[in-house]
């Protein structure tokens, strides 16, 4: 399935994305029974809007976490309330990749592959979490990049700064999925730590969908480190990445 994603991503020119938007028109209706002000464990649903993009036509849901004073969003397609085995991507903010198109990571490619896949399936959710730098924040992420330029890998750089390799928490994500009414999901991820932490918060994960971006000379070592030191799996379990 990862190969099909790459084919879809490669074809996404103007005419193709316009077609995706037309195909998903009408599926971007508000999720029933979720009212502004509804909250769970301090996570409040604020509002939702019609949200056409170059990759498809969705609804964008906004959430505010009163515990951390942070704002998060979820891109939604179809009536996901009560959905089972729903394709879901939990994407952590990457300012350097998502905004500037950095080649040092594969974040932007993964985000666009996930959004394209949801549009192709005509149902799904992409949760966008404000957890920059695997939870250490943007400035610390840049400090970690500086250490990587000195020869440390992504795990060692975090540890040199006094942080764990993986500092993200998924309490808010679990609340967002419950507020949207998702019953069970197939997680678009290569990261076993993310799966384990979501399950610890009671999220029912029925399967995993690999989300594999092509490496480049600038991020090959980073992707190798994630595979070798952070247990990331590029491909389907039981196969060679």
C-alpha cells in the first residue's frame, strides 16, 4: 500500500488535485452530535470549518487543551462518528519540514501522503498535534540539529540536551479521537512507540498502515537511526523494509 501512496503523491499536479477535491465534495459535512464547547479531560472542541485543499475537500476541526494552553486541529473526511478501522494519521507539528520543506526529515512527505490517502479512501482523520521536535519544542529541535551537524544522531542529540529521544504524549490525541467519535482505527505510522502510547490511553487500534516517504541524501541517516534505534518499521511487518 505504501507504493500506491507514493504513486498518488507523485501524480499530484494541479489537474489531479482538482479531481480529488471534486470527488470528496459533499463528504465534508459536519460530524453529527459534536457541539462547540464539548470537552473531555480539558480538551475542548472549539469549532469546525469547510476546508478545501489542493489534496482534497475536508472539514477542519479545532481543539483547545486547557491543561497545556495549546491548540490542535483535525482534518476530517466523511462521517467518522462510530467508524471502525478508520484510516487515521497522528502527525506532530514540524515547522522545518511542514512549512519550509526541509530535506532533513520525512515529515512533510508523510503528512501529504496521509492526507492524500484519506482523500483516496473518502474517509479518515489526520490529527495535527502541536508537539514540535518529538515533544521538545522548536528551539530545542534547532539546538538538536546543531548537534547533529557535529556528528550526533537524532537520539544522541536529544539526550545531549537532557531530553529523551521520544518526548511526545498522546492524551490530547486520544481525547480528540473520542470527541470525534472514532471507534477504532488503522494508524498510518511507522512508529511502534506511538501505537503503544495511544493504546495506553485506550485508543483501539485495529491495524497499522505503513507511511513510507522516499529517503534523500539529507535524511537517509536520520531515517536509518529511526529504524535502528527507535524501532521504526518501514513497510509491512514481516517484510524487509
